[in-house]
């Protein structure tokens, strides 16, 4: 009965291990300070002061700002807009929806990187920033030869790289995971998503708060209605159990 009140991790054991191990890997690649000391990026004028009117020029300006937060030189990146005309929704044998298009695409070419953005994203600041951060994470990973892109967790790691650089709220509020994309974690029979799920974002963001000693960070109100309780569960779990292989240095 009293077990009901014990803190519980918001993700399963295989997912927990992956989040912690990859956060540790990212800290080696990009420096722990990137995760522990930088501000969590918010959808406010303080972070994005310029108006977003849906024009290509304003999208380009926004991309330049996201590049700055991702430590990418904007001159390395070209922007191309495209329209996905496929509005057909497909399902698999289990009745789960299958994705038929992408909000953004990473295209590495000789001497340049092209980020393709679907035009339906252009008036949605939160979704647009999340898409840009995800695609620029591909650049930080594949473009800088940190990974090959053939890793089983390629898209998961790309999502987590964006979280590591401060964009967890943008991606966590609109997770791009589809039930139809699940496989299994290597060596287990536990389901593994292709992209990070809401509980995974919550657990990663919980580490962000834990490293800062903030049970109720000032960015808590920016979390979506669905993400917030899962995040609170993760923060409570970490602060009361300290059960993570990726821990603040004073606990390591």
C-alpha cells in the first residue's frame, strides 16, 4: 500500500538506461556545461525577439537564431522550403497511423548543409523551432562526424541532442513519435520508439532541473498539460532516489 507513494521513474528500465548513457555521451562530445549551465530555451520574446510573419525571410532569421543556440555558424546552413502535398493518412495492420511526410529534412551536400522546412510549419513557432533544432542536431552529429547516421538510435539521439542544447520544451511539448514506429531495444523485448516519446522528454528534462537543483524550475509553466505531470514525476524520482548514472558532479 505504501509503495503507492514511492517515487517512480517515468520510463522503463531500458529507456532509462539509454537516456542516461546518451546524456553522458553527449556531455563528453559537447561539454557538460552545455547541459548544466546554459539557459533552457523558451518560446518567448527574450529568446526570439523578432516577429515571425510566415515569410521565408522571417523563417531564415529564425533559423539563424536557432543556429546560434545550437553553436552552428548560420553561414554553414542553407534554407529551402517545400510543401508536402500528400495528405493521405495511412495505418498499419494494427490500425496505427503511419507518417507520410516530414516537417523538416537534413540534407548534407558537398560544401554545404541544406535544411528543408515544410511550409505548413511556418506559422507555428513552437513546432518550427523544434523542427529546426532537430535538423541542426543532425548537423552537429552526422555533419561533424560524431555518428554515421546508421546507428539504431539515430533519430532518438538527434532528439536528445536538441534537448541537451536547451530545446527540450519545444520538442517535448510536441513529440513526433508514432506507435507504428516501435521496434525493440537491442537485446531486450522492450518496445523502442523511433523518436523520443513524451516520457523520454520528461525524464531528460528532469535531469536538466535536477542538475540545477530545481524541483520547480521557472520554465515549468511552459510545459504542456501532458508533459508537466510526467516531468514532475521524473524530478521527484531523481531528487529523492538519485538513481541515475548521469548525475550532478557533487553526487557522482
